[in-house]
């Protein structure tokens, strides 16, 4: 049955227990990594996932705390003997800059397996990928650079998880998380292009999400549970602080 494993929950600055925000979806035929800031190989091995079993990498936007690990992961895949195609997805802005970064690392000298780079439309309800047990759709969100939030649909159980990536409050978050069983909402703090926990609660209410999980939150807070209390002021459903290695299974 499909699974979602949270591999990191921190904002830009990680600590010893919170890596930069990224996650893995495991389906029957697809293993999808969403964002890749640090080197995910260590965490994948810790959860018993062979790095070369990853079939797809979705990049939500071109900021270092979301995608700077992509060149190293691609190189590690080659060194681990990869032959299978890898699919890499992002908006035009994200993909263009990632290609420049890979060119700077002269990836054409070492990249021997096929990489299919897929440019996503910057439009609501853009289909990213579809497998029998997993469907992923993207929505533009409101950040400094073009960025997407993702809606993960699990047809077997009818369950839905939404992930905002980095965003200020926007109607599109309510759309992408409409009726979601779990809304993974960033809580970096109220500033341009980002959201506070209170704003995440407000968006969860607007989206009629069933549960709110705060993610991409600041490390080093004296009392991180304050964020939960803050979000709960605006949202009546359960609010949880996401932690690295949390797992969700969908029958
Ligand atoms: Zn960002």
C-alpha cells in the first residue's frame, strides 16, 4: 500500500533532528522524492530505501533549501550503478536553473543513465504524474520565485495529502488542499512569501482539511508546541507538528 515518509521538517536552517523539508512517496511502481536539499542518501538508507529505487524527483522551486542536493544525488545514483531512467519535474524557472547548476558540475561527463526532465505548466491542477495507486497534481503558490504546492491522491483509499511548499497565504492553497485528509503546511513565520502557524491554521480551515501538520518550521524554538497552539486558534481539527521520519500509510 502507498506510503508517505517525511524525511525532513525544518525551514532553511536544519538541526541535528530536523533536516530541510523533503519527503518520499512510495507506491507500487513509483518512488517519488519531493525536494532534495541535503543529501537524501543517508536518510533513505536509514529507512531501508535503496537510492536507485527512486523513480521520480519533484522540485517545488529553485531555492537552495529545497533543491541544492539534486546534483549530488544524481551523481550518487551514477556511482551506485544506476541504469534506469530518472524523471525530474519542475516549473520552467526551476528546471532551467537546475540545468545550469548541473552544467556547472559538468554532469554530461558522468551522467550515464537517462534523465527525463519534465517542465510543469504554471497552472492550477497540472498533472505531474499518475500511477494506479498514486496521482500527483500541482498548483502555483505565492513565493518569491515560481513555486508549486502538490496534491497527492491515493485512489485505492480515496485519501488525499496536500503539501504547500513555501508560500504566503493564497487561495490556491485552499484549492490544492480542498478536503485533504492531511494538509502539510509550511510554518516558517509570517513574512513575504511565507506563512505563520496561525495563517496555516486559517488555510486549513478554508480548505476544510481534516488534519493540519505543520512543516518547514524554524528550528531552535524554545517551545515548538507553541506553533501548534497558534494554528489551533484558527483551525478546529487536529494540529500536529510534523517530525522527521513520520510515516503515513494509505490502504
Ligand atoms: Zn523557498
